[in-house]
C-alpha cells in the first residue's frame, strides 16, 4: 500500500486500481436487481469467484475492493452496498487495517464496522448482514517480519473478539466463525494449503470458505 512513498504517518491512500474497481462497482449498481446477495470487503472478497462458488444464487454481486480497510469501506458504502438494495450482505474486512500504511487497533476496526452496520441498517433495515471473522495470516510472510508491523494472529484474534462483542450488541448481526478453520494453532499460521502468499486465499481456501458460508446463506437467503 505504500508503493513508492517513503513517508506516510497513517494516512490511507487510494490507488489507481482501487478507483477502477470503485467505478466498476458504481456502474454495476446502476443496472443491479434488488433483493440479491452482496459480498463486501477487501481483496479476499474481490478475488472471490462468487459465480463459480454460488451458482445456486441467481442475483449476486461482488463489491470487494482490494486494499480496502474498515475505514475506507465506510466511504463507499452507499455506492457499493446501499444502492444495490440487497436482501443479504456478506461482510469481510480487517486484515488491511493491520498493514504498514494503515494501522488501527482492534477496537478502532470494531468501531468502523459498527459505523458500517449503522449506515446499512439505517438505510436498509430489513437487510441481513453476515459478518465473517477476519482470517489468520502467515506472520513470516505477511506480518512484522516483512514490515507489516501490526498484523499478527494475536491482533486478528483480538479483532474477532471485537466482532463477537458486536454480535452481542446487535442481535440481528450474524457472526460467521471462519478463523479457526484456517488456523494451524501449533504453527501460529494460516494453513498453507489455503493460501497463495500467507494472506490471500488459494482455490482450496475459497472452497473451504464457501463450505462455511454456504449453509448460513441457505438458512437466511430467500429464493436462492
């Protein structure tokens, strides 16, 4: 996220590829059908081939933005979520907040997600929201060893505790426990077969993620 910057005291920077993705999302919302399923989050969401993994859902949209943080998702919530009028949202975010450009505490991330929930339900009160736990990482490839100073599995665990607190606060929030299925506790790392680089998911990782999400979708989505 820093690219060629040598100085950036925690100011989030939009990149060209992100703007291109945002423009695609805006173009898609203008021709979207209401009452679909919408996936919203960062690169793990953007690169999730929902056409492949959810063929049974006829109306679905991917509003993932690579590089997005919990804060930046707030800026695009109207264009990327509200204007689609979905019946259900799958939200996954958090790992970029612990990178080397944008460094937030788990509490800060939880507060940003709470703002997102307020924005969405304030405009779409009947929409279901599935909040996925933030997935673990390989700290040697994606943590402090390579300059991602706050990204660690301990911080991710603390963030997931914040999500549990949100689920207690908002009974309509459906928290989906995804982290444990991807975590090798002995190695303190994401399971290698599920990742391509210690953070982003492999085909096997997306298959495993789908196995966790799919039964929840079948329970809450009307007319799959």
